[in-house]
C-alpha cells in the first residue's frame, strides 16, 4: 500500500491519541504537504525537530496499529464488501444458490471482523 495512504489511514484511526501539538505538526507535514523547513518556521522549532516529531508520530501510530489492528480490519471488511458488490453485479449470470452461498460466506467474514 502506498505510504501516504497508509499514513493517512493510521492518522484517521489513531490521530486523536496524539497530543494537540503532535497532531498540528503531523497534519501540516503529512496531510498539507508542508516541507520540514516550512513547518519549522510556522511552529517555531527547528527543521530537525519537525523531522523527529513526524518520525515519532509515525512510530506511535504504527504501534497502535500493531496492537489494535483497526486499519487492517477496516481494509479486510472493505475488501469483503467489494467482493459482495462484485457478486451482486454478476447475479444475473450466477446460480442463485451459489450467489447466496458466496454472500453468506463474505457476510460471515465481515461479522467475524466486527
């Protein structure tokens, strides 16, 4: 998965667990695409300080994911829903029993994830 998308998902799920200052700087650099130098000037810290804070935030967010697996679950549920949509779009050409079995299997996986 693309690094930016992964960071965005981690931040969406766990960003509220960072301090307000960490969130502000992390958003400026990762989501608003400010350079370290621009963020350093805006927040009154060194470029190295911004770099270290972003790295620390990435480690913190990765740590939450390694313990809680919320992003992983979300992605798996999204994939299962996509498969159900694919089955539904093929419904006209499939045996109803096979379609029902496929939907039951995928819905069971979704419920298991929840």
